[in-house]
C-alpha cells in the first residue's frame, strides 16, 4: 500500500532544483518504497519566479511566505532550501508544527543554532534529514562499506580537499539571491560551512569523531560590491581554509578548501591510509573508488605480492551501493542521483521506524567541527571540537 507524502519546497535555487528532482524521481527508481512524495507547495519570496519554477516541476500550488506553508494541513514535509541564515527559524517552527523536516547543509549558521534546532526536532520526534548528499555517491558508500569490513585496518591518515574556483574575479559581487554564499550575514561562513562541512560529514562517517583541530583561513578579496546595498562592503567570509585534525580513533587528518583553485570546479577528494590498505576518491571522477590492499602473508590475504597495487573500481555493478536501482553495470549515474539515493534511504528508514542518517544530530556534530575550525583560525591554537565520541 502506498502513502502520499505532501512536500513543501522552500527555495527555487540550485538546491530547490536538486531536491525537487529527488522527490520527483524517487518512486520511479525505488518502487519498493511505500511513501510517494507529492510536489504540493513551492515557496519563494519572488512570486513570479516561484510560479515559474512550480510550473516547470509540477508543484500544485505556490506560497511566498514560509509561515503560511507551515500552517497548511495539506503539507507533511518541509524542505528547507533557503539561505543558511533562515534555516533555524524555519526548522524549529516546522518541527513544532509536527512536520517532517529536510534541511539543506550546513544545518545552521553556528553551533548554538544547530543545538536549538536539534533539540526542537527531538522534542517533536519528527523524521528529519540533512542533505549531506555525498555520502550517497556509490563510490563513497563503497568506501564506507570497505572501512566497515575492516579492510583498511588501523587508520593512520585521513586527507580531504574541496576546491573550487568561481570567486577569483574581484568583480564577483556578494549577497542577494544568487551570491548569498559570499555574504557572512546570510551564509555564516565561507568555504568552512559551504564546502568543508561536506568533507567533515564524510570524514566523520568514514573515520569517526574529530576531536581537535587547528586551522588557518584567508580572505583574498577584501571588499566586494553587495548586490542588495549596491555598495562596496568588506568581505567577511573565509575564501580558503586549511586545518589539521585529530580523530578519536588516533588517526590524523588534513583538510583543505578554497574557492581560488583555478581550474578546480568541484574537486572534492578524500584519501584514507590504514595499516592494511588505503582508499582514494575524487568527485571529478565520481564513478571510481581506488583501493589498495596490502599483502598480508600472516592473515592469508588473497592478494599476492607480485600483484599488489592500487585497484580502480568502476562502481557500477549491481553489487555496489545503490546501483541495483539504476542502470545495468557499466552505465553510470551522476550528481543528481546522490540526492535521489539520499531521499530513498530517508524514506526507507522512516518507513521502518528507524533513525535515518545524516540527521540533525549528525549535522550538529559537523557544525561543532566547523565552529572549532573558525575559532582556531581566529585564536591560532588547537581547539577541542566537543563532538560526541
Ligand atoms: C558551492 O558552490 C556548492 O554549490 C555547495 O553549496 C554545494 O553544497 C556543493 O555540493 C557544490 O558546491
């Protein structure tokens, strides 16, 4: 028996599109799910833009005030795809109204907000999701499986980079509908919350809690025209951030992120090195996971000395995570499918009455690391993250 889930999407930007696509497709590719999302309401401040978006995606109705959406009885789930400075108020109100809540990352502007949001969600006991979609790249999910299977052995190193290049030009403005990511008041931080939050979420999923960090940040372009005021204003976000990390399991981490790496568009990489093996992934080559398995004569490992080397696994077989829901082996999936996979897991877990991750609680832990990173950069010293072990 199927159940309709009436979805209200707040926001019609990049993430409004990515999430809408997931709601539209999930039942086609995960037909075993009982829950059938229905694109019920599209909410955006600009009525004409909201109506145009709603028409393209087939939303039943349009609202321009999110408060009105939360009051509606014909809405079950509120999806927050609006700028970061709006997440807390909306999520708390939605939870109090008993709605399911799906929030775009980063969860909040800071830890205090993330904590309040998580508490509201827990008190309401509503299903909740934070869209850290990269966990659902099949190759990253396979990396998780390999770590869980203990094929890496004792972890020594975790290495992550997240590089882009779209803000190098000094005449890129800050603020407004499309460039709020450059405005600290709307975004909370720069690459730390926008890009490193992804890397941190993935890192803690694969390698456990990050306990301490020491960081350095830089803002290369000091002033940019603000789209709303039309004035040249100081840039307060971090354009680049590098940090060292210690994990609870004793391994060490390095994280680097920037929007000033010419030629790097969405270069999101990770590498793990353990006693028995290593893993390596690059989002610009997303179908592949590289795996190195060390020859273990003592444990009778099947890998023989003369054949030892990196394996580049094309993660498209039916046996690979999510791939039995898509095409035949060898046929690839892409960025948008990670949102569909994320939603499928969320709906499936919720149907089974189990916690679905990453949820608000997980995203709060990630926010703790982000806050510690920014504090460390400011105070130039190691900071304890306070992440739950
Ligand atoms: C920033 O450019 C951005 O759009 C992030 O906000 C997304 O989370 C990331 O997945 C792609 O890059």
